[in-house]
C-alpha cells in the first residue's frame, strides 16, 4: 500500500501533513510519503486513488478521519 499526502508549501501545510503522517503511523502502522503539491493542496491518496481532498470538501480532515479511511484498505 502506497500512501501519499500532498500538501501546499505556499500556505505552509507541511506541518499538518507531517502530523497526519504521524497519526497514520501510530493508528494504522503505515508509512506515508509527503509530497509538495499545488497551491492550496491537502490531499491523501492510497495506491493512486484519492481518499481525501481539502479542495473537494473545503476543509482539513478531522482527527482520525483519514486513519479510519485507511483502515478500510488494510
């Protein structure tokens, strides 16, 4: 399983992305790759399939929201 977290450097979302990566490691036992994305990006993909998008939902994920999605893939 390949998890990527795309984040916007311009808006300094890197710390949020790192926090999410740590959450995924702790709650799901999976590693994720942080990827500098486009302006405003905060998206998570699993094996290339988008499972969370800030641009679509107009918000950041709630605590453990993405973890619960990832657990369905395990």
